C-alpha cells in the first residue's frame, strides 16, 4: 500500500487550494514545500490583486477559471474573514492611439461574459481621478485587492482541519512511477533523503514543475522561463483611490499602480527576463518606471520611488512569444493515471486558485 493517498508538491496558493479541495473530498492529503514558509516564492510576491478576467482570450483556461475563481475568492474571503477590498480598476489609454486596444479588451471581456466594464472618456476620468491625463479608460468595478498571506493561511487551516498536512523544508528531487502509484524522493535541509509513495500525485511546483516532470514517460513537459517583476514604492500618499493599469504589454500587464490594504501605493511589475532567482531590486530600473508612469500620471514627483520587492513569474513562453495559457495536464494528456501537473501558473493564478483546485479534482 502507498504511504499516503495523495501528495501535492508545492505549498503556494494553488497547491494549498488543491490540497484543501482534495481533503474536503475525503482524500488523505500531504502537501510538500521546499521552503520554510508557505507561498514564499511566487504566491506572496505579486500585486495581490483579485482580477476581473479582462485580458484572457475566450476559450482559454485563464478565461474559463478566472471569472468563477474571482466570485469564489470573494465569497471565501467574506466567509473566512480574509482582509480584502473591492477597489475597482481603471485600464487607461495614455493617448488616442491606445483607444482601439481598450475597445478590443472590452469586446473580449463581453465574449467571456464579463459584462460590468464601463468606458470612461477623458472628461469623466478627470472627474473621478483628476491626476490622470489619459484619452480614456475602462472601469472594472469587480477588481479588488487581497491579503494573500491571510488567504494562504486560511487555505492551510482548511486543509489541516480535514486531516491534511503541510510539510515544510521538503525538497522533491525525483518522481518515478511505481506499483500502485508514484515514488517521490524528498531531501531535507540537512541532506537526508527519503522516499514517499502515493496513489495520486499533484505537481503544483511553480517554477520547478517542468524540471520535476521532465523525465516521466509521456509527460511532454514545457520549457521553463523566469520573468522577474520588480516593484517600487511611492514615498508619500498616492492621489488615487482605485487601481490604475496601462494597456497590457508583452510579458505582463504593464507598470501599474496598485494599492495595498493600507492604501499605500506601489508600482510594477516590470518584465525582466532572467536565468536565476535574485531577490534584489536594482534601483536603476526606476528610471524606466518614471517614464512609464508619467505617460498616464504626469504629476509623479521626481525622486519619489524607492525599490520595494520583486517576484518571479513561472512562465512557459519566452521573450517575444505570445503569452501562454495555464497548462493543466491530467491523465488524458500524459497517460499517467492519478497524476496532474500544472505549468505556467502565473497571473491570474491567485484569483483563479479555488477554481483551479476544482478543475484538478475533476482531472483526477
């Protein structure tokens, strides 16, 4: 008999959501995490935005999972006392040439059954956010912000309340099929190695998922890319009460203004393609931030941005390539019974996490 019924590799927000969903279904679940904290690599290093579901092509997994995930997340936050706020978001066209892109986004959102977007012209925009100098904007009232740390703790609590476990400082080195399931080789910080067997396996390892799946027969794991996103913090109070996004750019959604739950403004992320993880924010990158932000907020004071933090998008499409969709490979994709692997789970992964968890349960 396997040591445990179901193993989940990765205690980021998606791995925790999957573990909780499986435990609620009565599975015996263990979630393995290589770091000493849950969600410390990607899930806690982002804009903490609850996305409306605007940017994703109709028929994509991102479109399919973001909209229901958003509603599930707001409901979960309300039921579990997770700090959040439905601030709304403006996607702004800095000049007339960008207005067709706003129109395209609006039509795409309607196709995906997102019907609450409203177009604001320059006059209306000046009335509600007088510091913005833009040709127009799309107003998204269902966009919000969330305490991602509190959310992940609630997911962990829900998992453990159903008898599940989260085991930290456990690095998975190898996965191999074995009779009745899979053998997972785990290494602890002191170098000790052990093998766990399971009947079902979920690989929700973010950046590490393609490497872990690479040697499994039929897995067809994608190539992994790392896109670093740097954030800068505004010194002083921002003159905005809503999130402000430019039209999207290749690799991300552009240098935008988000507010935390204390309404402190931060700017980012940019897109910096890297080979390794470096958690330092280069102050020189702030020069490009000023130019990008002043395209829609010309009044940004000089010397007002200071380096804050960075995050890393676990991408499966590289520089110059179209943005990849979520990829969730179950037995129908690789022929390995009882195994689901998740790749490219970047934004809107946080927003979609509860819907992703239900999708994974279905794939099993």
